[in-house]
C-alpha cells in the first residue's frame, strides 16, 4: 500500500512556510552618475527609517549577487534593529535558504517576539529547535502557541514531513507527551502519526476510532489511511479494504485514499477491479504515473506480467518518473518475451538509471547473440547522456565475455566522439596490452605522454609497458619510470614499476624494498605477483606464498599472477580453486 507520507526536505518546507520577500529584487545595473539628494528631503534621508531601508536594500543586492549565505547576516542585523515583523520574516527565510540553523533560531525568535499570533512562525521555529536538540524550548514554544490561541493544526503534517528524520520525531514524541499540551486535538492526532511511523499498529487499530470521531475533517483523511494501513499490516486485508471504501465514500475526491484502495485491491488479488478503477479515476498525469507505477510493480510481484505491461504502457512517458517507468516496463516486457519492445524502451532510459539500462542492454543483446549491435547503441547513449563512463563500463563487459575485439572497437569509436576524454585512450591501451597488441598499446601511451609530458601516471604506464613488452628499450623504459618516481614517490603503481625494473636488472635488494613499499600501500594482484617472485628468488619462499595467497583474493584470474604462481608454487592454484 502506498504510504500516506511524502517526504519534504527541511529547507523546502521552511521556505514554503516562510513568507515572501518584503521588497522586490533590485536591478543589478548601476549608474556611473552619483545620486544627489534634494535638501528638502534631507531629514527623511537621514532618519532611522532610511537607515533600515538601506540595510534591507543592501541585503537584497547581496542576495541577488552573492546568495543567501552572504545575505543572511545582513537580514538578521536588519531584523534585530527593526520593529517590523515582515523584516524578521525575511531574515528567517534567508537563514533557511542558507541552511544556517543558528541564524534561523535568531531570526525566528525576533519574528516570534514581534508577532506571536502569526501561525507561520511556529512550525519553522519548532523545526529549528528540534534540529538543535532543544526539547525544553520546543515544548515552551508549543505552549506559547496555545496561550496565544494559535492553532497547532500544523503538527500532523509536521510529523509526516519528518518521517525519515528519526532524531526529530523521537524528540517531538517526548515534547508532545507533556500533559499541558494535551488540550489540543492536533497534539493527539500528531501522536498517532508518530505511533504509525514506529509501527504501533495494534494500538492504532484498537483505539483510532475514538480519535476519528473527534477529529476535524481536515485530519480525517490521513487518519483513515493510517487505520487502513495498520489493519493491513496486521493481516486484516478485508478490514483495510472496507476502511478505504468507507473513506472514499466520505472523501470521494481523495486521491490518496483512492491510491491506497487500488493497491489494496491488487494485494487482495482483485486485479480486474483495481485496473478498472484506475482507468476511470480522475488522476492528474503525474498522480496517474505515480499510482500506476506502484500498481504495476505490485502486479509484477503477483505474477500478473501482462496486466502490468498493459498498465505501465498506458502511463504518461514524461516527467520525473519517466526513466523508472520505462525501466520497469522494459524488464516486464523482457520477462514476457517481448524482447524488441523491451530493448526499445530501455534505450530511452537515462538519469539515475542510465548505467543500469546500458548494462542490461548489453546483457540482453548478448543473450540474443546480437552483440554486434551493442557498440553503436552504447555510443549513441553515451552521446545522448554525455557520459563517457558508459563506454568504459561496457568495454569491461565485453572483456568479461571474452570479446576484447568488441571492447577495442567501442573504445576506438568513442575516442573519435570524445577526443578530450584521455581515460578512453588509456583504457584502449590497457586492452591492447591484454590482447598482446603491444605496438598499439605503446602508441596510445606515447600519445598520452606527449599530450601530458609531466603526468607521472602516463609516464609510468609507458615505462612499465616498454619494460615488460619491449626489452630492447630497457634503458629508456627505466629512465621514464625513474622520472615518474621523482614526480610521485608514493604512488604504489610507480613503486611496483621501480621494483620490477630493479629485478630485471638483477638488483634484488633494491627490488624487494620498492615492492614491499608498493604492497604495503596497495594489495594489488600484479604487485603481489612481482613481490612474491622477488621474495622467492631471495629464498624467502614462505613469505612469497603468503603474498601470493593474498593476491589471489584480490584477482585470481590475473594472467601474470597465475603464470608466476604456476611457475613456482602451482599447488596454490589448486588449493584456491578448492576453497572457492
């Protein structure tokens, strides 16, 4: 069942509650000619009112040019010197926008002092006090509202807005438990909202009817949903359904009750009735999308795949939920064997689900044995999303499926589309190296180093690749590695290269020192392969085996690690296979 709560951030909530600006935004255009004041108006220009106006205008200019963080102290100063509540309201609003809780407390205190009968101040100040952890002042604030005959009608909604802020709701629960505040029906209603958050369903089901009989109509809709949800959680689905049906008869225009009723119908296997009711409901496009998406997911959980597809396909395909909707619809279609439609919908999923969609697209096309379609589609998505990371990720997926040629093809295409993304060329160099296409790997690394002549990472990568792939260039390779070490002596990759270069020169003592430093900083499988081999050559076989065992935990399939262990201690590979 859809929860009755909709999370609203503290900042947004307080901005909504805070009143609008007392002065309109001023133009930032300046005149080079100084303003002159008519002597007739000098007494007014020099008055305290003029000074306050100057303060406010300065604050407004600062807000427009530098933002609320810089404007907030100016507004606060103006509020403390003014006897107008509107100035304090503006200062409070600015403090909220700057996320400065201390400033909110100060500005709201001034607002409350100037106009204690303004109901808008109480939820704002209550939030700030609870953020501060000042429950005593929070209780005093609510008591002041009652003494000033200000309604506490904001409290139930205040609870809902803080549903995920456990520290706030726990403090509020303690505040509302005070006997002096129980004279307000809204305190009692808020307590039920708090109990609902904590899962106090048995107490709610047993006692809520009495509260509902005394509740204002404005709060009854929410209590109906709380009651129905609690009944459902206790396994009384039919009771929950009756509660919602009665509630809808009482509030026929309530979209919240309708949404919960539709979901309850699905949970009680009344699929046809739920769908008919949804299609005839008078929902706005966004609400239809929101409710329909929840219903579609429930239908899928119930195994009603075709009904879910029909429902999800009918929903609006725009707005904030578009990507989530298309992603779920595509998965449902794929389950139903509607592969082409599934892929078509998945191609239009971006936003936070963009990479999930790309990854799934690769999986589906491989399953269909249409992997050659992957690269053009992924490149198209990367361009649309302006996210080259998709390319690198899909290249890895190709490599996992032993299709390095497809990885090279994708990376080569992407370099033309994203020429400024050097990581793609570096990725291609590594992939060329994996394929033992060393001239191509070296060419890419030389290109990168030529573009970034002082980059220690590229310097080391080229030097190491030359070291292991082109022995005739050993001296040039070692020079590059040493230059990289001079630039960054703490990089474990560079330390590994230094160690391996010394090993190749036959200087085992120097080699083991560098490799030990590299391994201490990063337990990488390749570093482990090198370090273990040098230890073995130094007749420290026990330590070598210990290092290799750890390296196998990092990357058991790394070719250089497996090759090294196979040469010196092949039994380790068999042991590792048995233990995994």
